[in-house]
C-alpha cells in the first residue's frame, strides 16, 4: 500500500505543479510549435515536477514489485496485482506529464544560458 500511496501522491503533486506552471506561463515559440512555457524564475517548479513524475513513481513501482515478490514467501501474504497495474499506468501517464516539465525546464535553462 505504501508504494501505491507514494506513487499516487507524487503523480498528483506533479499534476498540480503542471497546472501551476500553466497558470504562470507565457507563449513561447519553440521552433516546432508555440507552447505556454513558465517564466525562467520558476525553473525549480519544473525540476520538482520532473523529479516527482517519472523518478519517484518508477521507484514506487519498483518497491511494489520487490515487496510483492518478497511477500510470496509468506503463505499468509495476499498478492495485490491491482496495485502493480495502477502503478504501471501511473508510470506511463507520468512520462507524458514529465514531457511538460522537461519542456519547461529546458526553456528555463536555455533562457538562463542565452542571457548569460
């Protein structure tokens, strides 16, 4: 239950951070398309969202798999395959959400380097 709660909380917080980024965004031409990108001073929001979404959710999924396998040694253990399924879907959707954070982080870094 702990890995599911950890992964779910990381995903929800990252989603909230994506909305915060979107609320404080400005239109920026990124070559391929014009996207709303955060102000460079909010680079830490994009970094935190990037760390939460793919990395923490993947770690939570790995912990779930390890603990589920370790629990199979105990005959009183009841496997919870739904937890693994939910975490797998959170990882997949988390990568899509991480793209938003990566674009915003890259825009902030490029702005920093261009104004140096």
